[in-house]
């Protein structure tokens, strides 16, 4: 029997293979990094090369969900568009019903619940995306959550998903500290991403989510940071010495 044809059939070793395939789609997506600081969260995404005639604004990997909540994803763009649109509608409904702004945890819980629904119903397939959700709690503290295609959500101090995520994750584990300033948080997120990509403004998008809202770092602001943090030549020299 082919256990990967039906989403509702477990394999003999207890796996839902379609969900496993969705997780593989996330691992093939652009590397996405989130870092929580003292009063902000920074999201950084490795961008693929954009064709010369394509409008780069139409292929964003970091999207605003609400005034103070943003999402970065790794995986299938079309799946992300559908899930993000549903989430935006839910958040508008939340504001209308409760006359209050939603928290980052509420958003993570809603997205995870939606993703989980697509793992146990026939005629559907799981969403092939993983997300990092950046926002604030009810007491205005920065929060970072991760969701997976299987419908789980977890809180993180710093996280990386997508292609080659283990290398920046190792860097984050070594360098993350409590109560980092906004500048320190930006530098850590960018430096972690530079572990797997070249120091070029065309290779990354970076957003800072503050209590007042999320703002993309412009190319003019990003370029001097990249020049300062790029240690490619130092690493090459170190490797040559070790050889």
C-alpha cells in the first residue's frame, strides 16, 4: 500500500507522509531568521535572485499581518498568500469583536490551528510553509513564534527555518543574549544570515518590528551594516591556515 497518497493514513512507523513532504518543502525554502530583542523583533530573509524585469515588491517573504504583527515564511509562496489572507481576515474580525489588538500568540495559535486542519481531512494537502511570527504580548513584550506544516507552534528567543537553517541557528545559539538593544538585535540577525549568503543588499530583506509597527530596513541603511559585518575574507583566510 502507498501510504503517501492519502493524507489521513498513517504509515506503519506512525508518520503522515504528506506532512513530512510539506516539512521538506519548508527546508527547501529561503532561509528565514527571527531574533527577539529587549523591545523589538528582527526578521531577516535570504532572497533569491529576481529577474531583471520582475517587480521585487511582488515576491516579499516578510509580510505585515496587523499594525504590530508581521510574518516571515519559508516554503511555497502560493500557500503563504492563502494563509496570510485568512489570518488578516481573522485579525480584522478580532478587532471588530473585541475592540482590542490581537497578540502574537493569538496569531500563532490561529495559524497553527489552520495548518493542523489540513493534516487530517481527505481531499486536502498540508500547507507547505513554515512561519516565524513577530509581535507583542498583551503586556507589550516582544514575542517570536514559529509554526510548522503539522500545526504546532512554539515560542523562541531566536529561530531559523528554511534552507541551510542549521548554520545560522548554530550562530544564534552562540551569540544570542538577554535584553539586546535594537542595534544588537539587527546585527545578530544579519550576521546569522551572512553565514549562508553573500553580503549584498540584493540577497536579503530585513524588517524591524517595534511596538509602533514594523519597518523594512532600506538598502541605504543595510549596506554599511553588511560591509561592517561581512567576514568572508577572514573565514577564507582561516580555512586556508587550517589546511
